[in-house]
């Protein structure tokens, strides 16, 4: 009998991170964490001093990334994260910092 492979559907997390999140290497550490977790997408600073993240992967991976976003790296002070969930688009091959 052949082994059955169960595909886990990929999802997309879109998040806006509020607080002291610029000038504290937030994008750099988000990129590192995302790469460690095997998720794809991007992170960028927005003009209103928030950070925007779009990430795709399995739900468990994205939940771990979201936990990191709610805490941030040393030096950050996250006050709120607005998160939305969507079906994955498959548009990303890695995780990049956008400028």
C-alpha cells in the first residue's frame, strides 16, 4: 500500500506592527526568523512608522512568526499587531526586505 501524502494548505499572513518598530532592526530580525521558519514573503517600513509584513507558509509556521511580531527583537516595543489571513498566492520564492 502506498503512503498517503496529505498536503497542508498554505496561507498568507498580512500584518501591520505598531509601536517602536523602526530603527531597531525589526525588518532584519523578521527576515531572519521567517527564513528559519521556511516562510516566504516580505517586510517593509511604512511612512507612518509601522512595519508591514506579508508572509506565506503553513499556518503553524505563520503563527510562530506572528508570535515573534507581537514581541519583536530586543529594542523594539510592540504595542499592537493588526493581522489578516488570506489564501496563499505562491508569489514569493524567499523572504525579502522591501525598501
